[in-house]
C-alpha cells in the first residue's frame, strides 16, 4: 500500500486494522487490574465488591499480571463497574489512568510525543499492535475521515455493551492523544441497538 498522506482530505479510507479473527475471547489482566486500582483510589472498591457476581469475585481478586482473562470473567467485572453508575467524568478519568499502564505500550508512545517524534496519525498507525496486546480476538479498525479526524470501530467484543468499558476506552484515548496535540475531542457514536461493537469519532487541533 502506498504511504497515506494524512494532510489531504479525500474519501474515508481504512488505514489500520486488527482482525477479523473471530470474537474477542480474552482480555489482558493488566486492563482489569488497572481498573480495580483506579476504583480503589476513588473509594469505590467496596461497593464494587458488593455488586460483583459472587462466582467471579475471588478469581478477579486473585488476578496477577500479565495473564489472559476469559471474556466471561471480564464481563462480570465490567457489569459490576456499570452497576456503580459512575458519572461520565469519573469513567473518563479512570480510562485516563488506565492509559498510563506500561503493558499497553503507552509509555513508549508518550515518550515519542515528548521527544517530538510522533503525531496523532503516528499513534493511530501504532494502535493495532497495542490492541493485540490487550485483547484476544475481535476486530479493531481506524478509518481516515479528514486531515485531523478519524473513526475508530471495535467489533466482535461483548464488552462494548457496558457504558463503563466504552467510556473507559474513550478516556484512554483522550489520555493518550492529549500528548500529541493541543486539543482532542472524542465522541462515542456507538449504535445503542448493538451489543458487540463500539465506534468513536476522534478529532484534534
């Protein structure tokens, strides 16, 4: 494929993709551990433990990094997080916290931004490799919609039906992209009629 000229406005074009590789079957434990740490820091852990499915509580609390967590166990975690009914700002803040975990490769990307060796498009080009480190299965794609606008689509992931997961993913994006530009805006454009896909529009200045 010829090098994509991101400074041009043309027809929407898929620029990065992971999959198709079947539905998501596992999540990296570092994602859930970072989420639990953020809940504990905000004083929400006890209430979370009262909401979690009893059969999932001990396995989740016994997690160590890095291991693959079966999707059913991850669903139990995010269902309890959803039941907390946190405000949007809180969920975005937790996502920003998760963006800083080393296992996501974020520290490398942020280092590039601080060194002036990357921009938002560079980050988008690198996301598929990082996504594979966090999720086993499902499809992730980035579509160029303009010089400073991209669409991100996640498919085949049952976690998409949880607001906490979707808002957390948006918070991760804001936490990362904010290092590469002056301002970033991310909108959750997920169709509420779906339960295995999520979509976002990212624009920046």
